[in-house]
C-alpha cells in the first residue's frame, strides 16, 4: 500500500549484508572445493592412465627385448616349438634360458607356449607339457599377432602355478615365422610396485592440486576481505555524504537539527544544551553584487575557520543559506559565547576581494539560546535562537546576543504556531511535505466530522495532520527527492522521521495526542508497520485516522518516483488495504464519505477546477 515515502521491502540492509556476506563466502568456497575436487579427480585419472600406459609400454618393450635376446641366444628353431619333435637336451636349454630371464628384475615367471596353450618351455621346468588356462589375451595375441599386456589378479593370470603376488602384469609376446605364430612367450611380472608407483603419482597430483586450491582459497579470502572493507568504507562515505553540505563539508540542515534533537534527548532537562546560530552579515548583498561564487567563497571561509576553532565536544552544521548552527552540551555550553567572540575576532583578519573591489570585510551576527532555560523543545529552542539572532542583526550586525530570559510558557495555540513555523521551514526543503501535511489534515478533519469526534480531539487531530511529517526535516534531500526506489539503507533513514518528529514535539505541553499521531501514523493494522510494530487497536486512534489520510494523499499526489493515481483507483486501493494496513471500520467510513458526501475534500482542490466528482447520493 503506498504512503508518502518510497517503499523498500526487506530488512535493513546493514543487518542483511552482515548475514549474507558470510553465506556468500561459504558458497564460493563450496563451489571452489567442488571445482578443485573434480579437477583433482580428472587430473589424477588422466595422469594415472598416462602413467599406466607409459609404464606398461616400458615394461613390454624391455621384455620384448629380453624375448628377442632369448630367441637369438637359444637358437630357437621350428623343431623346438613342436612338442613331438623336441628332444630333452633342447628342452633343458630352453628352460634354463627362461630361468635366467626370471632371475633378472621383477619377473615372477616365464614360459614358452604352443598356440594350443601347451607349455613348451618354462622357468619352472616341472610345468613343461602342461596346458595353461586359456585367456582372452592369449587368443588375441594369436589372432592379431600383436603383443598383449594387462594387469590382472593372480587367479586370472593364466599361470600354471602360484606366482606369489596378488596382482600380476601379464605379457603375451608372439614368436612369428613366415607370417605364422609358432609360439607365444608369456612373462608374468609383479604388478604391485607398478601400482604403487601409479598411486604415488596420483597422490602427488592431488597434493599439488590441493596446494594450488589452498593458495587460491587464501587469495580469495583476502580479496573478499579487501572488497568487504572497501564496500563498508564506501557505504559509510555514502551515508555520511547524505548528511553533509556539498559546499562546506559540514553537517547539512537536517543532520544538525537531528543532532540537536538527539543531544537534548540524551542529556535530558537536567543536563543542559546550548546552541549558537551564526549568520553572515549582508550575505544577500554580497551575492547580488558579485555573484554566487562570491557568496560560496565567504561560506567556505567561514566554515573552515569555524571548524578550526570548534572544540571537540561541539558540533556545527549549515543551518540555512548563510547560517551555521553550533550545538554544545554539558561543560561546553559555557564556551559558546567565547567561541563566538573568538570567531568574530578571527574574521577581522579576513578580507574578500573580487575583481576591482575594495577589500571587503566579513562579519557575523550570532544568537545564543539554552535548553531548557529558553525552551523545552527543539522547535521552541530554535525559534528563540532565531529571534535572538534577529536582535543581533537589528543592531547593525557584527554582534552577539544571548537569550537571557525564559520565554513564557506558550499556550496550545502558540505552541502550534511555533511548529507551524517549522513546517514552513520544511516547505523550503521539500514543498511536497508541506502540501502533503495540509492535505492529511484536511482528510483527518473530514473523517473526524463523519465520526462525530469532540472538539478537543478534532483540534488535536488537525494539528497532528499538519505536524505528522515534521521529522522529515532530518531526512537528507538526496533521499527525500530521489526519483527511484529507495535502497534498504535509505528506507531505514526515512523510517526514522517518525522518531525524530516524536523527539521534536514530545516536550511541548498538552501534546500527548499529537505526539501519538506523529510517532505511530506508519504503524499497520497487521503489525508490520514501523517503528514500534503495533497492531490492531494497540495503534492509537489518532494514528489510525492519520494513516488513512496519509495513504490517500500519497496515492493522489504526483511524486518524483510516481505520478498521482486517480481518486477512484486510490479509494479502491484503500479498500484493499482495509484490515491489513488500515483500520477496516475507519477506512469504510472514509471511503464511503468521499464517494457520497456533497462536498468531500478532494486532491487538487488548490488547483483550478476539480479532477474528480463524487457520487452525490446525499443532500
């Protein structure tokens, strides 16, 4: 449901960011671990496959060389490869040659097989004449006439007897004559060292990959931390910039008034707060005679000198076009007048020269007032110090005046006149806020008439309507006039306008009803409003009435971020919000009244002509 401020959903961004960023970092780390795991597994598999192929090729080449040497040294003949024609002497020679081959390296056994699998010669002479179990590798070697090598369990090695190792590298090497395989040399090697070598290679790959991942994780952590620190600094700078006057760098109007309200709230009536309002004499004439750059120069010079002389316990800000407000509390209150005197004295040495002008002096008029002596609220205190400043300027300027008499306790009407003056000041900052406040007061008066409320309640309700947004004096212009959806931080700042408005009006006499409307007009019937999350009839009656007028005015007024809705559309949306955002009974009375009353308060009544005509169903 729209209201007079930009809407931004979700929790305050500062808290959300603190919870989201660690989760984001964890997700990034998890993704990194997945990538590293997949990469390490893939690299290990590739390295293992390449290493296994290399090792097998190396072993096969070496064993092929041994077999060729064996064939040559033994003088192997076709008769030696026929069990029927082989004599015992040649068999002994062949067996001995294979036995010598086994004695070298990690060969566990060697044999010479006939194509049908019968052992013709063996490093184990007792196995000669036996038939070895048939294997796919043997069949493949005979058919393709190519070497076949594979790592297999011992029971699948096709050996005639136990080889003494759980894992075997089995090699079939064909002996070919005239294009035919006459025999097959088979060599059984211990594959355990080979596999250990492969495992070591995979481990090294994994360690190298994990080391690289650890380095990346550390680098990523420092990158995240650096980025987080930079974002934090930029956020602080952005929020601080919204509180600063771009020309002088001091606090702007809203920020210095907010500082004053917070200082008064913190010290209480027994603490004591003092303010000094400083005005550059003849500033308008300076601008008119030499242009705005001349006025800007004067402002920056005075601001720089003021910050140089300002004690650490005081705060200053640009209060108006040519005015600075200094806030002091506690022991620093007694230093306000000496500070003003010192500033005036220091300005005696400052002279401005423009084009062919003479050296122009810069002087100040200063008004000083104290809380609670000269006022028990922010607005009263500011009104008194403004009047005191006028007295200093009336005497010719370049003077300091201190409000030394407590003003009489204002009546209810006078109190409102002071606050009306503050609304006019807000109007110079944001004209919509003044017009909107007047509209809300009109709608509140209309609903009060329909409800038949007593005179005192209606008077308080009208005043509350005019004052409900007085706290927006503390909202930075860049946020108040932003033509787009607010960020979470900006919306959090806007939400504080009800608290600041409450602080501004809370110490005035006979103000309880108005204060309730100022603080609680953004509470929702369903408890999802701000700042106190009140729900239903917990919300003060006056605030529930203001909430309806506030929403209706916000929807039917053009803002930088949205054009005005028609009255019909706004009334429909009010009905939709009844029971969730707004009090259903009060909303029904208001909507029916606008639709049926002979002369209802309408948006645009200050413009020529009306933009909507109600259903005239009553006399």
